[in-house]
C-alpha cells in the first residue's frame, strides 16, 4: 500500500516547511499544532479539499501549495470571507468553471445525486419574450407519480404567471425556485404565434423525497417492418441501473435492430451509468476502452491505469448486460443535454456511428466528486464513514476534478457536440414523446428507414430555452464520478 500524501489544514494545524512524497508531489507539511476557529471550519475544509482535488488547482493562485507560510496567515485569509458560499464561488473557483457547486447540507447533496429531492414533478423550460424582460414557461414533461401528474397540466402547456405575478428576468428565481412548497401557475394559449394569457390556474405542491425514474419512455416501434427501440432517458442515476438494463432486455426480446436514444432534457449524472448504457448500446467487450480520466497533476501521477481507465462492461455489477450490439445509434440531444449525456456520445464515437438530431449540446466535459469534511479519507464522501465527518461542518462541495477522454483521446467539446441534423423543438408543435409523429423522433425515424415523408420540419416557434427546471435544481447539470478510486492503493 502506498499512502497518498495530501495537504489538510483543518482545525489545529500549522504550516511550516514543504515535503515531497515518493510520487514527487510537493505539499506543505503541517507541523506543529495550531488553532483555527470552528466558525472557519467550512472555509478551511473547502480550501484543503480544493487544493488537493480541484482540476484547475494549479491555475488558481489562492489554491497554490505555497500560498501561506504560517497558520495565522491562513486563518486571516479564511476570515476575509465569512460566508462559506461566497468563499467557494468568489475565491476558490477558476474563472472558466461554470459547473462546480455545493450544498450547506451534504446529506441533501448526496440524496439529490441519487435522484431523491423535493419536487412537484413539473419539468419545464423558460423562454424570453422577443421584447422586454418578460418570460414564459412551457411544460417539457411530467414526472409520473408526482403531484403534477394528478393535475390537468401536460406537455406543451404554456404558463406566464406564478401566484398572480407575471414572470420576468428579475423575479423568476424567487417565484419558481425559492423553496416554496406550493405555488399556482397561470396558463396561456398560443394564438397566431403569440402568447395570450387565459384564466386557467394550476396549483402544484412539492413532495418530499420525490423519486424520478429516469426512464420516461421505453418502447419498440414497428415502422414498416423495421423494429426501432425508443428510449426517453432523463438522467443518469445509478439507483436505476437494473431498470435500464431491463429496458434493453425488452428491446432485444421485441427484436429491435435500431435505437433512438432521446436525451434532449438529460442534464447528466453518474459516469458509471453512462458506461453501462454505452455497453447496452454497443458491446460488452471488456477489453475495449470506453473513457480515460484526466485529473490535476497532483492526482494524475498517483493513480494507476486501472484507476484511470474505464472499459465497456459485461455486467451491471449484479446482472449480465443486455446489449443491442449496434454499429449506429440515433441520438436526440439539445442544449439541455449535458455532461454524462455528452459522455455517452463521445465515448461511443470511436466505435459507433452517431447520428445526432437536435441542437448543439451544453458542452460540459468535466466530472466531479462529492467532498466533505473528512480529511482522513482525502475528503471523499463515503456513506460508511458518516461518523468520521466533522460534526461541526455539514457543508458538502461538488467541484469539477477532471475530464474524460474517449479511446481516440478526444475530450475538447466545451463548445458542445454539434448535431448532424439541426432541429429545434417547436412550441407550436411539441408533439407527444415517444409518438412517431413527434418532430425530432420523426426526423430520426426518417434517417433510419431512408423513407422521406412529405411532412415539413420547419419550426414556427422555436423553444429557445435559456434555463430549465432541471438546471435550477441542486443536481444541476452534474456529471459525478462514482467509481471507487481506492486512494492510497497501488
């Protein structure tokens, strides 16, 4: 066993000299004990965890190993920003970092990553009016078995008001995302391509511990004798890996020879689940590389090839994977498709022809890990070590710690993955998800069958979403690494 040497400045430590472990990584060496006020424990934890793990640690001067020469200097630095959230976002993050986030309660953070949250089950996009700062929302889909599913609201409905107030750039966060459990939406109609308020109101209430099955639709379409599997997949959740595998078992049993993978609203999630999904699509050959991780210099040099490389999988860890063994896949993806959604597309690209219908994706190619105030475990959250986490500090952080490259070494898609066929959703004709006449699916079907219909794919009212309900959640567009690193073992 090779011990991973890392810096931690938690309560009671003092900097002095620098030392180097046998991997050649230089770190300040704490000696002898000093003191740090418990009020600064969150900031001390964040600095230490980010100094070790953050992907851009070497590019943030305040995270440099040599930033402080003594405990007093470090303490004064922490005290300059008494709000932990401000310290994280304003002091520690690299200017190009768009996606790192945190939560004052790490337990809530962990639950969110598992798909458990407080939700009313309404998923929507917000669009700006062409003039002024007014907004309107459109319903993308309803989560089954949620509060919204018990109301009359449905995909394609338009709303302009919340609790009687017109939505604007200045108030939408407070009205829709401020933590209120219950609110009332005022609906509107599309009349001659204009949004016109009507008198209909829908009251929605968030349910504690609402669990969303990420598989919204899984069915096999028979299009003139061609069996096309259609999967509407809305988040990469490891807790639903078996259900995902069962869906592919269903596709195989029904004789599907083609696949339309619909990730138009999928903001990401588990890296390992992306690997399993890729294996269900392409192959269970465990000798073929799916992705390779790239960390900061401190971490990269201390991880073995086994720790850095992910190969296609033959099992979910419990059951044999049902694979379609496809050489081509049709993907529906938009600007709302991010992180693990993009990872599947990039990881498959060296092996599978991908026909992408929709829009350029969000461009998030970094992954994160959950870090808590547990320095003896290198700050990595482990559910078996709950009693080892500092009881005086409940903050959890989800910083970007690395990038994934595919088997060809490609990883640079921060501008997003560009579609083969550009086609935006049309507010005037959103269609029914999974119906062969839904425009984006219909275009993918045309590409599969080679039969061009007489229908027009022109878009009357493009759904120019500037933010969605999924992005404004604690989960956001996160891609998290859930493969055990076995830190300290070589």
